[in-house]
């Protein structure tokens, strides 16, 4: 039996894997010793082994033939073709003509090696990853306010012990069901749950108070709540004075947002605003948690800042059982953004523009600091430049044909590339367009680390042998480095052993905000995960007492951040004054309805893996358009009828699902599917000016009943 973790979401549930009784694949069993999920798993985790033995998984490299079809090929031929494709683009058009696109599901080791490969071997600045579409606004706002971004600055176990949680734009009942128990326990302990969501989701049904704003107006909602906090004298003046800066400007901005004005913008009645303030301010401890709802907006950074301001004004962050946190989405969404596959960052969550960071990482990599390229484009901008500035792309662990906004346009851009190489487990919609597809190992077939939404670094262990002609992503990078040149031996620069890569990552991250230098595979195995920052021990002075020497040997990790000081220069949290502004695209006569997108429990992200699992397909066989009965009546659609949703970017068709659980001015579509029901055909790529997050959560559409 092997103790490991689920391949999917940021909860990274613990599970045990044992060889199946029939000798085919592995079976999942409960792993009660891992505290995050205590044995509970959702349907995706329980069925995850199905992808290991799926008949449709890739088991041989594929190379596009002269006839235009993808045909099986040897690894040598496939790797040579990739080296030729990437190297050719670099030789003819310059290093920045080669792009690299990663994923928030890649292990820390892979994310690290991919960032290093892009900058050291290819010499390109054009690298980013799909995590940009996930939590980048929360990361930007967290850095602004606290000087550090770690999804949750406290463990999940603190949630049931606080007094009140405002959960904004998050639906854990569908996205990470085992996490729901933290909120039900909160209520059992006498705490209150406030859910902010335009839909009455299964999570919202559990709430003491459900606020249902128009999509894209959460910023105004948070400002209205802060206005009431001030007006009712519920601010924590001592905390504001001692632990923050910038309050006066923020206070002034909030006071311009009268509750009645906020009601007109959001649709949330003033009495509900007052009730939310009363519930949030009454207990000694309280938290604000955000997820994709407020974050996936073209004003996502400001929106999250507004919620952080509310938490700061009431004296929550940096106090026990209180604060602000983001519920990250992808399996390694946290670690994936810390180790260098982000356009503007180096390992250890260092800034690529910081000369000291460049010097430190360059030394670990054995290159000159000035040889490292500067920051590149963000994910959408990179994808939008394919076929023009960027002529060749290496893509790992992502399926942008389904998951990118304005997806039909992005698909067109991908088709216009001179060369595309994809490493994946199955032939995703993006891999179908590639010149070369490499079949790579997946979660239970390889060892590596991930960092869950709490900042807890975890060890995923290899439990089964991969199919014979399948190789790991680290091996792919090693082979490509050997073919594409550069100084030093590929064996040393790009090892294939994940622990060896992690040892280098430790050195590269040492001293950075996300310091992993005190974490080892041995510790991860023995301690069931370690929270970063966890610096390596500093050699004690000769004169140190034995007790001091023992402490100096092992840092325990940091489950709770900011209790003494924030990670800003002066140790104080920063208020960031923000004001309401409209969504990038508001409804009008032609497009009178708002579309918002999200997930369902039985599918995961672009569905590349989960759509290949029979049990999940039976539970969630396809897309749908959720709409209110009044809207359905207006277009003459009955339950199950095909409905066309049309935006300025395209048209998608899916069956109607009629429910009073959604606002009458809003429709919802899950985004897991390709084809005519692809929700991201419709979404708006307007970008947040700071985080470069696209506006997934609100765009204007019209509905049409589809007549047979
Ligand atoms: Fe896996 Fe997330 Fe489900 Fe847990 S909640 S089993 S980590 S998909």
C-alpha cells in the first residue's frame, strides 16, 4: 500500500493506493492519517485511478505525418522533432519566438525545471502557465496588502474554530467536497457562515446568510459592507493604528459607497448588508475567504483588495483564528506559482526584476545573472501572440483550447503556430493540434511534491509502474536540454530524479518569500507535509546553549503567518483604496444577460482527464445552461431544450437547466467541455491591469432557443 495524494484539486486529499485484486491498476482506500481530508474523498478522487489504466491514455509518442495525421513514433524521433521545431524558431526569429506554457497541476519539481528550461536552455522570456487563470488576482492583492501571497495563511483546521466566515465566490460543495466539513463544523460550533454567490449553490444552501450579487459587482458589495462597518463604529481602531497603513484613503473610498448605492449596483438589499456586518463583526474571531468568483474578473485584484480591506478594518488578519485567505483551485496552484513558471517570477517566489534574486538563482543555475531574460507576457497575452511574435510552443499540463477565455480565437492562434509540442496523459483538444505529442507519466506513476491551498508542502509517491513507452516530464526536459545545447551536462543541469530536482529547488528558494530550503523528502514523509516558509537551519554559534542548537537544527515550518508582523518593509499590512467600477462588458440591448462560469463536482478544469472516466461522465455527461424560469419563459425554452448563448466572441449551445437558484438576470455554464457547449467560446479576455487575470466571471450574452 502506498500513501499518496489525489491528482486533482488544491485540497490535495490524502489517499492510499493498493494494487487492484484483478491485477489491473490500483484501488483507492481511505487514508485517515492525513488531517486535511481525514479519509474523505470526492467522486473525482475515488475514481482517479481510472485515468491510469484508461484505454484512451497516450502510450506512445505521436508525430504529425506529411499527410497531416498524428502517427506513433519513437521517442528519439519525437524528441528530435521537438528540438528541431523549438530550435528552428529560435534560430530564425530569436529566443522570444519560442513560448512555454505550463500548468498548475505540475509538481513543484516540474514547475521549477520548466521555468529553468525556458530561461536557461531556450533563453526565452515567454513563459507563463494556466494558474494565471486561477488565483492570480488573489496573489496580487495578497502581495499588495501583506507583502506575501500564500493562499491560506492559516491551516484549514482554524475554520471551524472561528466565529464567522464570509465565503466569497466559492462553492466547495462542488469544487472540493471534503472541505465542506470545515464549514459545517463551524456552524456546529456556533459560528456563522455567510456565502456570497450569484447562485444559490449547494454551499450557499448551508449558509446562515446568502448574499446574491449581480456577477462582477463583488467589489461594490465589499465596499458597501466596509461603509457600514465604519458608519456603525465597528472598526478596530487600535489594530488599524498599530498594524496597518493607508486607512484614511481606504476609509474615504468606502464612505463614498452608500448602502443604497451598493444595493442598486449589486442587487443585494440593504437589510442583508446590515445583517452581514452584524454577523461578521460580532464574534472575536472571523475570516474572509475568496475564490474564483471575485478573483476571475478584469478588476479581480481590486475586488480582492476590497475584501482584504474589510478584514483589516475589523482587525482580523494576523490574529489567531482570523484573517483573510484564498481557496486556491488547481492541485498545485500554490506551488506552481512559486517556482518559476510564472512570467515574472523566479524560484522561491522571487521577482524576476530583483537583481539580488536574479544573482542568487543564476548562481544556483550556474549561469550569469544578465543571461536570464526579463519578464514575459501573461498567459492570455502569450496565447494571443501565438503565430505572430511566438512561432513555436512547448506546452505541459494544460488544455487552453478549452480553458482559455475567447477560446475559439485562442484555438485559431494555436493552429497558426509553426510548431507545437504537447506533453500530456491523454489526447486533449490542444494536443490534437500538436506537431508532436509526448505521452507522460501521471500522479501515481511518479514521485514529486505539491503545495496545497494551505501552503503545506506534500509528497506524492509513486505507486505503480507506468506503461513501457511513457516517460516523465523531467526526462523530457533532460532530453531536450541535451539536444538544444547550452553549457554544462544535461545530467547535472536537468536531472531526472525528482528528489535531486527538489534539492536544487531548495537551494534556489533559500532566502526567498517561499523558502523551502529546510524541507526534505524525508521530512515530508515523516511529518505528513511541512508548511512554508521553512528555512534551512543556520549553523549555531560555537557558544550556543544545547537547547538553542537543537532549535537551530530544524525549522518546524510555518502553519500560521503574520501573527507578529506582516511581510512588508515595516511589518504593517497595507490598506489599498479601491472604488467600484463596472464589469468590462455590461449587458445592453443586444446582449441583455450576464454569463458567469464555474465547475461541477464530477468534472475537473478542462475535463481532459475526468471526461475520460465513465463514472464521472455518467454523473456529469455534458454542459448545460442554468437559467431562471422567467428567463426561460422569455425565450420559450423548457427544461432540457437546447439553448444558444451568444456573446461578442461566439456562440455556445447546451441544454437548459431551469432553476430558481440563480438570479433572473444571469445564466451559468460550467466550462469543462469542448465543442459546441464550450463555455469559454463566450468569455471575455479583458484583463486585470495588475494580475492579468481575464474576466471569466461576467460577460454580456443573449439567449436564443434553438428550434429543431
Ligand atoms: Fe481530489 Fe480535490 Fe476531490 Fe480531494 S476534493 S478527492 S483533492 S478532487
